[in-house]
C-alpha cells in the first residue's frame, strides 16, 4: 500500500514538471512583460487615426444690439456670421499618415525584439533550473554512495578491521553532501521562482534533456527585429521631414461669411472667404534640422548594431564549437576513465590496498567530472539563449 502511494506521488510530481515549450507557450499568453509591449504597439493606432483626421471647422458669430429712436424698440441681431474650414494641403495629411503607419510597423518589430529578449531569458533560466535538477540527481547519487560506504565502514570498524578515523571522515563527507543537496534544492526553487515571474504563471518543476542542443543557423542581420525597428524609424522620419516641409507652406482655410449691411439694417451680404498664412520669417527649419539629425543618429546606430551582432554571432558559433568538443572528450574519454578508476579504487580500498584519502580523491574527481559535464552543457545552452535574443527561437 505504501509503495502504491509513493508511486502515485511520483507520478503527480513528474506530471507537474513542465517542458521548455510549455513554459514558452504560457509566457506568450500570460507574460505581463510581453503584454506591455503589445499595448505599446497598439497605442500607435491612435496616432494613425489622428493623422487621418481633418481639422474641425471654425465658427464665428457676432451679435449687435439694435435700438430704434423712432419707436424706442431694441433687440439683439446677428451682425456677422462666418464658418471657416482649414485645409490640409501640399500632401501634409498623406505624409502624416505614412509616417504614423511606419511608426506602427517599427513598434511591431520592437515588440518582436522584446519577445526574443523574453524568450532568451526564459530559455536561460529554464536550463539553469534544469542543470540544478541534474546536479541534485548527481548529489543524491553521491550521497547514496557515501551512505553505502558509511555502512560498510561501520561494520568494518565493529569487526576491528579499521580505525574510527575513517568512519568519521566518511560521516563528515556525508553530512557535507547533504548540506550541499539542500543548498541545491534552494537554488532550484529560486530559479523556478524567477522562471514563474518571466512566464506569468507558477512553474513548480521543469523537465528536459540538457544535453540536447539546437542547431545554430545563419542569420540575415539586416532582417533582425531591432535592425528593422530602427530602419522603420528612419522611414517614418523621412515622411515627417516631408510633412514639416509641407507645413512650412501657406496654411489655407476657406469658408462662408455673412454680414449685416451697415446702412440698410436687417439686410445681409453673403460671400466666400479665403484665409492664408504668409510664411515669411519662419519655415519650420528648426523641426526639420531636429529630424535630420535624429535620422543621422539612427543610421549610425544601425551600423553599430550590425557590427556588434556580427561579432556576437561569430563568437557564439566559435564558443559552442569548442564547448561541444570538450563535452565529447568528457563523455567519451574522461568520464569512462574516471568511472573505471572509481570502481577499482572502491574495490582496492575495501581490500585495504589503498588509503581512504586515495579513494576519496578519486571519488571527488568522479563527481566533479559529472558536475563539469553539466556545466559544459549549461554553457552551451546559455550561448544559444544569447542567439535567441538576437535572432529568435528556432
């Protein structure tokens, strides 16, 4: 009955563990970080609507008090009436709409860039948690080995075959390993908490293969989300400059006017009015200079980002190549060799052919190699997370 309960408990525990894909799918829906950039991109829709709008007409009504000296009657009459409609001429409206649409496209690319940043952080945190989970398994294996050795040495001590010093040494190593296990469990929970904050949902456990690596593919740097975001900004600024040039031309409004005849009261004259500004002293040079220099600044930023990304991608590929070769050596040469040495050392120690210190040194080397193997895999996964930040999850 107890075994069945334990089995059910283990099934529940395994079922609650989440894969990387599950965590990512949750984050794409629940992450507050990502939602904030979705709303930022959507907010530009308001600017597009504003750019398309026409200015409201302007109404002017004047009243005059009429007083008759003949019959003494008086009252209020409309003496002047006019309605003016400002016009958006010289292509100014078209330039404003085009600029706003390109700004919307820029923010869509910026959202994709932030999405890649989030996925990169999730990927890195997930594999950090997974690596600690692997370390916990190794530490439990180490504790099991030490417990078996401790039991064997206690029996040997009771038979008078060894001194109590060896028992104390193993007991010390066993207690230290248990403390390290608790520390690993605490670190594991801390990584899960961070992962939960990134995903927008509580992640209780993770599962996966830390030694499964994705392929690094070539990336067209000119199509990277951040580069596209900056290019769309430049295109938007180009239309803003055109708009400012259009605004520097005369602003014209047309309208209808009606006015009471000054002599023949009660009669009105009607007509059409055209108003225009005369841009003599200022033609929006300040706004244009500001936009031109913003454009130059972004152009330089694009060049700097392209050089930076080329260097980073080259470095990532080179480091991953080196780390994978080291991992192969550890798996195919170092680990089998040290594993055979540990088995031999354990037999030799039990036969009193070597000292406890000799055996302990080989045992520590074996488990250090296991941890080193996990660390190498984690380094490769971390480099791939940097690749995700640049080019996205593939």
